[in-house]
């Protein structure tokens, strides 16, 4: 159980970092005056970061039930 909690927290942290890095990339592109809403990197970062975050969160919750 302890290993699952640690692993799920690591996955949540990776997902949060992926979302943060995507947000920073988006902010940097906006500062340059580029509209990046259609960029594949933005959507890939949002989807993969959100998926990692939700998988880690669900693993954390399932560790207690």
C-alpha cells in the first residue's frame, strides 16, 4: 500500500509538472505574439499532463479503498 501511495504521488507530480511546463510554453509563445491554440504541442501537453494527473489521483484514492 505504501509503495502504491508513493508511486501515485510521483505520477501526480509528473502530471502537474507536465501541465505547468505546457502553461509556461503557452505563455512564452503568447509573449512572442504567436497564437498557439492550434499547436499540437499545446494539446499534447494538456492531454498527457491531465491524463497523468488523473491516473495518479485515481491510484492514490484506490490505495485507501
